[in-house]
C-alpha cells in the first residue's frame, strides 16, 4: 500500500485511527504547510521528572 491511497481521505483516516487507538482527537494545522499533532495516550502516566527528561 502506498502513502496516498486516494486523495481526500487521509485526514478522516488519521482521525479514525487516533480515536480507535485511544489517542484522542488529533489537531490539524494548515498555515502554508500541513501539520498534525497527535496526543500520546501515555502522556497522563508521565510524571513531571520524566516529562522534564523527555523535553530536554
């Protein structure tokens, strides 16, 4: 299967897969470029110390 199966179905597929996986709804950005922000379903279990390590 290629990266693009059919024009126009990608965003709905990303949304569906994120919800089925338990990640919640992704955020789509379009400002000259296209970007998708997917939330981790594990983020709630990360304490502040681990979050500091990840973000450095």
